[in-house]
């Protein structure tokens, strides 16, 4: 039986540990070079339609749908090769792996991500994050709906959740209350969207970048939630 830890750290991937906006920018340039601007825009239209249907980003699935529309496009293989062999390790934010190592002083670190069942695990593995967290990787369709599974696999007295999406932080805070400290790194386009910032309450802790967490420790970074916990006792 899995023992209950005092602290478990749950870290998102895209725009939290890894600069996914730069990955997308690189893919856009590659697509435009290989298939032209019009068809590049068509790929992203399909991508957004599929994301609406599934609830997560599916780059390879969008490419499959694109292929149905353009079955004789000569450059689809090169686009697939680009995605499969992309150097994700070079897109980790500065000190991202150091933050993982830093957190491991106090408890297990777990990747908690949304995504498809092939490309997202591939990204986590090729970026070096899988090894960094010793294989502790959870990837769901909607992670905020799978918290009972997270608790079963990684039981803890307290969780620390680091995610660039206030929507996710808010949903998990509502579910776990004082049992979770939410940390919001203001990285990526979601983290700077004025509508998003106006819609959701602030996280327990906000930092400008993931590397700021190198100076954290459970007694200072999480003081807000600790006070909340004391108030419940």
C-alpha cells in the first residue's frame, strides 16, 4: 500500500516547465515553409476544432485530419518527422529541472498534465522531465476531474500544484481546499490573458517564472495555505 506523504508536488508541463508557446511558433514556421501559409492556417483551424471536441491539444490528431483533406500532400511526412523528433529538452524554461530537484527535498514530484495518449507522453520523455521526476507522470484528458485517481496514486497530507492556467488552479482549489497550495507562474499566453485574469481568483502564490521557485521552501512559499489550515483546526 502506498504510504501517505507529508507533501506531494504536482507540476504541469506546457508553459509551466516547458515553453510550449515557442514549440508552437516553431511548428507554425515549419508548416508554412512546407505547405504554405493557407494550408498552415487550415491545419490550425483543424487543431482548434479538435481541441474543442476533445478538451486537450492533439497535434498528431490534427495532422491526421489534415491528411484526410489533403491525402496527396507531399510534405506531410516531414511535418510528422518534425513533431516526433522535436528537441523538447531545448525548450525547458531556465532552471526548470533545478526546480524539480529543489522540490524533491521535501516530497515526491509528479508531472500532472492534460493531453493525448501518444504525443504528450513523448514530449515529457524527450524533454527529460520523465527521468527528472523518476517516472512519476500522470496525463489525463481533464486532470481537474481525476483528483480521486491522483490521491489514490500519490496520497499526501498536502499538495502543491504549479500550473500556468488559473482555470485549473481554481478548479482544484475548489475541490481540495486547504489541502492544496496553488502556485501560478505567469508564463505563456494563458497566464497573460486579461479575460482569464479577470475571470478567476488569484492563486495562493504567484511568481513571474518557474525559476523563482528555486528560492522557495514549505514554510515561506506556502505560508498562506498553512495559515488557512491552522484556521481549520
